[in-house]
């Protein structure tokens, strides 16, 4: 999944978060999340288990869902029952809920927006910019963030073409670039900034984003130039790309007389207010 897909992998229906994943050219939604949104059940997994037994096992119908890896509350990815829009509509018919009709309208809209974005990628960027703008980010920062996403997508596309497929390998390669660029892996960087589940790049300042882009862009160019194949060669290119960005960072820090890496990060809404109030105390 690309970075942009990840940014769109969570949608909200009436304050309920629903996970989704782009699979086989369409959205697949977490069935358990849909159940919870429709029923407010404290045990949506058990509820879904009963629906499966009643509607599919007993009637000997073929499953209309698949298991795909979705991120859980602990930050790890687990096999999760997911269904596309058409199948979710069928599942909804088995669930008595006053929210069924508004949910159907919402689901149709969410699915249609993605189709529009595929036909016109500029729509996806426009929506993403609107989201960042609403959170209080500056236009200048947003442009860098959007460019960074495009650079990241190019890099992961190259990795995929060259035999690197698993999320685990992507994470390891990203860690190599980050460590060479900033002296910290993304996990260590989040700890440095005091972040937990937040997206690290959404909490970087201008220069942090610029050096992140440099490391990933140079890694892409080295990978292409040397036609790296397989994980070991791709890893070598990633390390060298990160090293170029790391050397540039160190030279910049020498000129500025201050570190590029910063504990400052963007905190929105009530969280920002609480932090300011805490400082006053």
C-alpha cells in the first residue's frame, strides 16, 4: 500500500472509525468495524461471528469476505475479515439497525470518491491538501508534504519492481535511510518527538521533511542507476542514499549552528491547548 493509500485507510461514519484497504482495484472495509458502527455492540467480533454462523454457515453460502492485513490498535497488522462495497451491502441486510440506510448512502459516497480519484489523481491531492489545511498546516508545508509523498511512492514502486514485497522489508529499508539521514530509525525518531501512534512525517518541520525527501530520492536514483535487484542490493542503495542526505544534514547543521532534528511537532486541537496550558503551569 502506498503512503497516500495509508493516509486514506481510515474513514469515519458518525464518529465511528472504519478501517479499509485498497485491494484488487477497490476498497475493502473491516467487517467488524462496520458491525460496531451499525450496532454500537460492545463485542462486535462476537456479533459478527454469530452473523457468519447464522447467515452463511447454516445456509451453506460461500463467504463474501476475505482476510486482509489491517493495522490494529497496537500498531501491528493482523488478518482481518474484510468485504468490498457490494458485499458490505449484503452483510448490512443481516443486521437490524436504524443506521443501515444512512450507512449505505455514506458507503456509496466513500467508494465513489475513490473511483473519482483513480480517474483524476489531482482530486486525491486536493482532498489531502484540504485535510492538512483544516488541521492548521501552512500552504508551504503542505506542498512539501505532498511532494514527499510522491517521492516516497516512487521509491516503494522501485522496491516492488525489484523483488521487495513485504511490509516488513519496506519498514526495514525505510529505517536504514532514516538512520543514515538523521541518526535515528523512524521508531526512535517518534520517541525523540514524544509521538505514539501519530504519523511521524506529519510532525516534521520543513527541513526535516526536505532531508527525508533527499534521502529517499537519492536512494531511488541509485537503485535505478545500478539496476539493484533483490533485497541486499536494494538495501545497499538505501543506505547510500541515506548517507548522502546525512552528510548534507551535518553540513547544514554546521552552517546553521543548530541541529536539524527537532523535538517540536505539530499537535492539533485540544491536545495543543492542553500542552500550552501545561507550560503555563
